[in-house]
C-alpha cells in the first residue's frame, strides 16, 4: 500500500508561487496535477492551466507543480516550463517540468463499465490552511465507483468528450486529479477529473393555503453532486507536439519498461 508522503511525490498541487531568496512561496491554489512519466511530464485539467496563467499575468509569480521530495518531509517547487492542451473538447493538459519524476500510472487499453471501483486524490480548496505567514494545502482521498460511462455529447452542460461520471464530487481544487483503477504493480489511469455537475431533487413538499393571499410552503430538497472525469483512454494515441512523435500511451509506458 502506498503511504501518503509517497503519494504526494506523484500527485501534487498546481499553484501560483513567488520566489524570494531562492524559495518558492505558495500564493494561490489552482488545482491538482500528477506525474505520468519518469521525465517530468504531468497531466492536469486544461482549465487549471488557463486560470493559473491568467493569475500569473495579473499578479506576477509563476505557475508551478509542488510535489513532496522523496523523503516525504519537504516540498519542492517545479516550474511548469511548457504545456499543451488536448484536442477540444477534452479538458486535459500535458505539462513538462525539467526534473526527473516517478509515477504510479500507466495508460493501457481496457474496457471500463459501470460499478467499476475507482479512486482519486487531490487538493481541494476546502483543505487550504492559510495564515499571514503560511499557505498549506492538504490532500483529500476518494474511493468510489463509475456511475455512468459518458459518450461524446451525452452531458447537458455543453460539448463533452468521452468520460465518466463517478460517485464522489470533484470539488474546486480537485480538478486535474487522476482517476484510476488500483492495481498492485501499477495503477491503471483512465481519466482526469475536471469538475462536478449538480442536480436538485425535491424529497418532500407541503403547500398549505391559509387564505386568499397567504400560502405556506415547506420543502425539503436534496442536492446530488456527481463528479466528472474526461477519459485518457480516448487520448491514448494523441501525439502532443512537445513529445515529438510519442503517444500519450507510450509516454506512460516508459516508466514500466523492463
């Protein structure tokens, strides 16, 4: 079983940082990212990079990946040097840093059906601890199952690619987190978490008319929040320009080559 500090060497926050006297100081959390190769490549959500770049433009600093060191006791600022967006409407971005890395994940063709158990981990805004001198971001872990396999164009919220509905919410800050199937040798990466959709269900309603101009209404509603992930399996043969002809699937396989 992977321990928490080791997980944070692979899955980390994407933040705007300022550098002072050689140290990176976190100013704003924008989302989650995770290493997918041994050469410093990471995946996240496209909108995480877009919002982060806008924040840097408006407020200065730089956009960085903030994983823990191998000892699990300290974090290191990894500037995001370059990035490339997956073809629309995928909300996925591939980013590059200059440092070597490790990964748990491998992209391999497989069939994913409803009720498949899946997991994720990331850095939601609700786990930010901020004071005048510190900005701490803590990890949240999810385990659930696939509620629906989403086909292109299935969702009502706009154009969508192939993906998955999951049984846990993808809250602000969790965007960019991996969606994976656990496996002892290596985890099977199937998606990148990009957000949630909500539905409001009326569980109980009582309306009483007390007069011609007076109505008493009592209503109990339940808010259902469903996480959405875009499929990386549908992007297995994507050849980003920054990989110079290598597919996303081949990139993820490099770390597991004999």
